[in-house]
């Protein structure tokens, strides 16, 4: 390659600067991906709390309506002396206790709202006791005495007290709903900002890198033209994406006003945000591949490919994520299968290496499923890159299951060249991939075991004793 007025020392300096800039870009993009995952989890939590608030308001109104039905049945029976009017009263007696118990299960103990619910239970008990008294007198034929008790207006005073308690509780829940809606809007804003920030960082670093390396290439004007086209395209995509996110935010604000009657739309919005994060990360991965094609430095290209693969793994996990009815759990087996399939399709196009998998249909939280996907992606990528050097073919087997002690275990096994004992030293484990595996596994008390197996290759088992498995729930598979 012909150089324009630069000696070999200048070229070496520029290459080192470019490699440093690329490494910084990878770190920023990876951090943006992790931030997007964290903000997505916050959105899930806020949505769940909004649903709890709506359920509490519904139960409060149901209790008040039931009590009013009991009064209607009481008065109808005493005025008409027709026992058919006692049917609503009997139904209230069977349902109102369950409704109040449901309220108590939804509200945290030792809170102001718990005190209100306790007062509501006491008021309902006293009011029903008076209704029971008049009904009993009526059933004995003593209707005049029963009507005299009703005319004392003790029941009306109790009903006024109960209405005040319910109104106070509804007002508190309304304030809580407003607060959660504000948090959902703030979380969505930060999520949009993290995605836009990642794209802007990529654009700025690409421009700076192009300016530093243009002296190395003979076709300076041609490269400038290509970079200009790329910048125009990226700016257009940023504007379009920002416009789409703004429209989504406005739609979400309108939907929260009707969230009391439309829980299904909350779930739909959450899944769309998750899928959109995956699509954005996939777009970032494609842009990195385009940038990689323009580099001549093998080290920089290898580093860029490694970072692109990690972002692609997170993108696959986000796009294939399908939440259950509780909006926070998912099937781990189909999600991990998708990650392994994408890695095999991308890395083994012209290779004779085969990848087989065996995953138990375990249900975990969406946050844990994404973390497992990242760890598995690192393990499989390492096996593909290093396990079969000099071999014509080979097999990689991966699994995720519960062992005999009831502990979740992630396993990756190959029949490659085997593990050098020196690779298991702290110095050899200091790479970014090993750090990612160890740090993410440590969240679940992870214990990493590595040994040379009977096939001559390497086996890696990661025990995850603190990983929570959701039991007794049927989930749909995570299909793309």
C-alpha cells in the first residue's frame, strides 16, 4: 500500500491509536447493550406494579359493591317479606371475605394502605353483623323489630364510614398509579437515550478513525465519499429511530390512561420494546460488520469481530425472548437453542464442526435467561475458535439441565485438541471472554469446572446454585 508522506514509525503510531479507539468503541457499545437490558427489566417491574395497583382498585370497588348488594337484599326482604331477596345477601356473605383477603394479599404489610384495609374489614364485619341481625329477626317473623333497627340509621353511618375508607384507599392507589406511570415514562426515556447514545458514539468514533487513517490509503477521496454516505445513512436512521421511539412514547402515555381496562396492551408494549432493543442491537452488529470490512489491521478486525459476536448474542436473546403471563419469566431452553443456532450458522458456514444441544424445558426470569444466553455464547464461541486447531472436523455438545442434586448446570463439551493445563492459570484466564463468564456466573454462585474429557477434548461445567427456576408454570416456546 502506498503511503502519503508518512514513514513507518508514523504508520505504527496511527495503527496503535486506531486499535485503542476501536477497543473503546466496543466497550461503549457493550455497555450500552447492558444498560438497555437493565432498563428493559425496570420497565417490566414498573408494568407489574401498575397491574397490581389496578387490581387493588378493582377489589376495593368490588367490596363496596358487594356490601351495597347485601343492603339491597336486606331492605328488599324486610319490605316485601319475600325470601327471594335474600339471594344477593347470601352471595355477598360467601364472596366478600375472599375479596378482602385478596386485598390483604396484594398490599404490603405495615403500610398505610394495610391499615385502611384492616379498618375496611372491621367496618364490613360490623355492617354485616347488623344486616345479619335484621335478617334473623325477619326470618323469625319479627319484621317490625327488624325495621326499627334499620330505621335507627346505624347501618347508614357505618356505610358512610366504609365509603370514606374505600375513597381514601382509592385515592392512595390513584397516586401510586400516577407515580408508576411517571416512572414508566422516565424509564422509556432513558432506554431511548441509551440506544441513541450508542449509535451517536459509533458515528463519532467512526469519523475520528477515518480521519486518522486516511493518510494510509491511496484512494483518499473515494474513502471520504464512502464515509460521507455512511454518515448520511446513519443520521437518517437515527432520526427515523428517534421519531419512532417518540411515537411509541406518545402511544404508551395514551395507553396508560386506559390501563385499568387494558392490561393486554401493557403486555404488548413490553414485548415490543424488548423486540425493538434486539433489532437495534442487530443493526449495531451489522454496522460493526461494515466497519470491519474496511480495516486492514488483523488485530483490530479480530477485536471488532469478537465484540460484534457478543452484541449479536444479546440481540438474539432479546429478539427471541417471549414472556409468560406473569410478564417476567420465559422458557430458557428455546432461547438458548436460538443462541446456539445463530452462532453455528454464523461461524460454521464452511466448517465440518458440528454443534449439538440438549436443553431441559426450564422456566427462569427473563433477566436470568438473557444472562445465561451471554454466558453460553461466550463458551460456544471459545470452543469454535480454539478447540479444533489443526483438526479436520469435530463436535461440540452443549446442555442446560438440573443435576441429581437439584442444581442447574450449564455444560459445553468438545472432542478437540484438549486443554493445556497452563490455560487454567489466573494469567491465562484474564481475557475479556473469561472475565465475562466468571462475572456473570458469579451472580448465581457459579462454580466453573474445567477438565480434559475422555474424548481428548475439553469439558466445562458451570454450577449455578442460586439461579431461580420457576416451577409449575407452562410457557410458550421462544420462537423468532
